[in-house]
C-alpha cells in the first residue's frame, strides 16, 4: 500500500468516526452534536487478529496525545487512558483496550493475549483482560458451557459493564458565574462507545447469512456503523471500518510493519459464517466476475430494501397509531380483508418486533401469524411461539406479545403459571351406568374419593402456552414403563414440527399445591389420548375408584 493509500485508509476511519459515530454518541449521552469539550471514552475490542490490531493502530495514527502522556489514576482510583485528540476532528478522547481470552486454543490464546498487552504497553494504552471460565455469569441462562453464542454474550455484557465503569468517572465540579461550585456536573456520565473492527467483508457476510436464514425483507441489511446493544439504549457499539475491505486492512498493516496474529479457527468450516466466508463468497465472486461486482450487487440489494423499508415504515407508523392501544396491544381490523393489506401487514410485523425488544424475527415466523389469522378467523384465543422465549397471543379482537408467556392480564404472583382454560368437571362412581358423552367429554380414572378431589382442577391449554413446563407423558400402551418427554411422544405420533406448539393438552393439579401439574391428556390425530395414570380402561376392580368427566366445548373437540 502506497503512502497515499495509507492516508486514504486513515481518512476513511476518521471520517466514519466523525460522521457516523461520535456525533450520535454525544447526542445519546445527553450532549449536543457540537459538544466536544468533554473527552469521549473509546473502548476498543482487540483480539490480536488482523482487523482489531489495524483498528487500534489506526486510532493511534489519526491522533496525538493531548495531555497526560502516561496513563494516570482518575479520581475514582481507576486507570485512565491518555487523553488524545484527532488530527482532523474537534474531539478529544480517552482510549482503552479490552481483550478476551477464551482459553480454547491453549498456547495460541496466551500468545494472542501477550501481543495485545505488549502493544498496549508500548503505545501507552490501558488494557483490560478478561478470561473465560465455566463460571462466567453473563446474565444469560447458557453461561456454563462454551459456545460461539455464549462467548458473544459474555463479551458483550462484559464490555457494557466495563464501559459503564469507565464513563462513570467522577467529573470535577465547575464554578458558576457567581463563583459558586456547580455540583451538577459531577452527576453526569461521560460519553463513551465500544468500537469493534467489523469491516465491509463482514457486512457482506451478514447480508448473505440473513438471506440463508430467511430474514424479513425490512431487516435485509448489513452491519450498521452505530447501534445500541442494550435495551435501555445506554450502551453503543461503533464500527469505523465498515467502508474498508479485508485486503485494505491487511495492506495497511503490511505497509506500516504492524504485527498481528492469525486465528487458525477462522479457516475452519465448522461454523456457518466461516463457510459463507471461505466457500460461498469466493464462489459468488467467481460467478459474477469479481469481488467488486459482488460488493456492488449486495450493496444495491441492501439499498433497495432500505428504501422499501423506509417507505413502508412511515405508512405503517400511521396505522400503528390507530391500532395500538394504551396497553400496547394491537387491535385487529374489523374488516378482515385489511389483514392482507401490505401496509397493515408491515404495521403488525413492526409492532411484533418492537413489542419483543426489537427482535428481528424471520419472515417464516411472521407468516405463521398471518396464516393463523387467515385460516382461523373465528378462533379468538390462541398463542403462537415467535422464538427466543417470545409469543404472540390473540385475546378476542386484539393481539399481544409476551415473554415466557407472562402476561399483564394474568393475575398471579407465580410468573411460571400456565395460561389456559379451566374445564368444568364432575365425578361419578366407576360402577355407575352414566353413558359416555363421546367427543364432548374426556373420562379419567382416579383412585381418590369424592372428598379427596374437592380441590382438584383441570385446565385445557396448548404446548406453547406451557412451554416452561417439562411435560412427561405415558400413553396407555406404555403403562408400567417409563414416561416419555412430550416432545418425543408428539414426534412418535408424527405431528409436524411446526404444529407441535399448537397441540391442545389438559393438565390437572390441586389448587394451591406447589408440585408440578400432571399431564392428563393430549389431543393428537383427531382424538384425546389419556395418560396411563388417568386412563379409565385400567380401573380394574378397585372398589374406591371413580371416574372424572371433563366437559369440553364444541371447539375443544
């Protein structure tokens, strides 16, 4: 790379920071886009690889030390970075590096960490190192076993916590015009942003991965230069290398003599992103003629999708104003034909996404909701899973999105309670002659006496509405054998995967009991199958046995 190309490379990084990232960081932190008096915290994730080492060196090459050339201790006794100023931006900043040792590659991981620490020491940058162990608490359920997903969540939550610590540094009080100390400044949090080294090639991979995963068209885009990574919007992540390619990054490092380390796992095709990078993209580049052509085609596709999304979203926002009530529920249109209107569909999709903390659900997920509304217009109460613990529920003429099926409409102190419809029931003597009610009822056997089951209740629900319960089921033909997991039973009954969450079930328990409820019956292949423990055909000769009759409505059968 020539000196002119190096300068162009650095100018691209500085322009991205000055245009796409830093002004928004200032605004979102409570300042103004011209408020540059206060230095911003730049927390850079550095693995030791090509991309992140280039970002670290570029940030140092486009700036000079302003004050405190040696990292001092701040007023909270934490290591502070040297205050630096950009060559061409009216903005001071304090640089920090964070490195994560995942301890998955033995000596290689240790050498990565050593390179990052040595580089930071040489260039006077504070370095914060975190090491993975199986007791890491990343605030998620899957934090005990290493995986790509658990490691990503660990890194993200750790960086967010570190940035919060760094930006909460006490700011010295200033004097007001009358000479009185202004203590309000000490309460403000300094602006700060996490920076990662994602580049143009990574953004292309993201578009292709979204295509492979069936993303909704409004989400068909690459990486954004700045995004919020926490629901409360307090943590921002910037990507100043998005306009640069991998080849340009490597050219910059080579020309400046900067050292980096290669992670051999990046060449492994174990992970889907690696297969897209190593196999799919080279094939597509060959098919279209060159890397530049593929880049142009993908950017054109992304641009068109963004134009469509912008146009539809503005009109969908107007629909949402009329159809989203004060509770946040979506009011279904009285005219059912409007459900097929493009803008109405966009409004419903946007509402579902925003109600689920801006989750980007696939188009297939939305189609399931759409088909449920079209195919069962008279079914006024149902629940469908959306993914990641989210569900959409119809209650009469409105829809609501709930997490883990905990709804504001359910009056309960137990957040794990299962939503369902209590069934009317009666008890008859097993020797009685009451005729079978056929499809309008379910008959169960119980060895309890009439007084024993006075507090017994039965509830009809669906698999989706009870997803937090690990149901076990013993069909009558397996009596005396170990029970099956419900999902395994449904698989054995050849219930299609996409329909299993809709399968009706009935459970029973005693009012107020703490033990898990008992699965009583499952509706598959057009009939209710009763668990062997409740099946009336096994009453035998027990004199104290009784038959419980569950009354079903027409819709239940």
